[in-house]
C-alpha cells in the first residue's frame, strides 16, 4: 500500500514515484444500508484545465459520455460507467499517461457526483468508504490513496483530487471538497 494522504495534503509524484509514466486513478465507494428507494449511481469525471483553472474546451471534460481526451495520444481515458458501485475495489477508473498530457493541460481535477441525486434523495452522507487512489500502470503498485473521512450529508458532488504541474513536475493534492447541486455545480466552477 502506498502513501495515505490527508485532506489538503499535497505531494510530488516525481519524489515518491520518479519512474511513474502512467497512472491508474481508481475511485471506489460503498453505499450505506439506508434505503432511498433507488440504486446509487456515482460517476467519476476528469476536468482538464488550462493555466486559467478553466476547462480548455468541452472535449476536455472526460466522463461516461466522453471517454477520452481530445489530444491525438488520448492521454486521459475513462474506462466506463459503473451504474451500481457493487463489489470491492475500484468502481470507476481513469487512466492518465503523464508523458503524453499536452502542455496546455496544467491541472486534472478528479470528481465524483451522484447521478440524479435530488430526484433520488441521495447525498454523500449516505456513501461510505469513498476513496481515490493512484496506481502505477506499469508496476500495478498503489502509490497513494485519499479516503474521505468527513460526513457530507448535503453534498451531491465531490472534488476528490487534483493532479497538476508545478515547476516542471507532476503533483497531487487531496482535495475532498463537497458541493450541492451535483455535476452542474462542479461544471460551473470550471466553465
């Protein structure tokens, strides 16, 4: 097991994993036993931001309906939508080839939202064991992990982590910020 990050902690990938070329970003969660009358469908997404902290284009929003980044190398790939989150381990996965991410992408924000949260009367207070982890694609070793510890009883969207460039190197920040308003609230932040 890799390094366990606390909320707000930042770490240099160059220092803890100098040979890392591609990262498997896995997100997982369990649903509390409370019955809301419907299944939970959590969705992972990646926002590819420029130096102004805004989406470079609509195609730079990577999610279940846009699985790959627009660059010719497809440096960021979402591996598909998990509609239930059942089972152990990673529920949704995003692969980032750090060597191939275009220079105009300065930050990759990883979020999780609850699909139709208001309609289903669901929030992150009903989700437990939520985590984001970064795994070396080549060695399959977990480099770092961030687990949500707080009770997010009104939030329907979470920014879990940021992978960003600073001084010529890739870094990770454990964010853990919740939003009301689902995916649209997070989108509004980066438009």
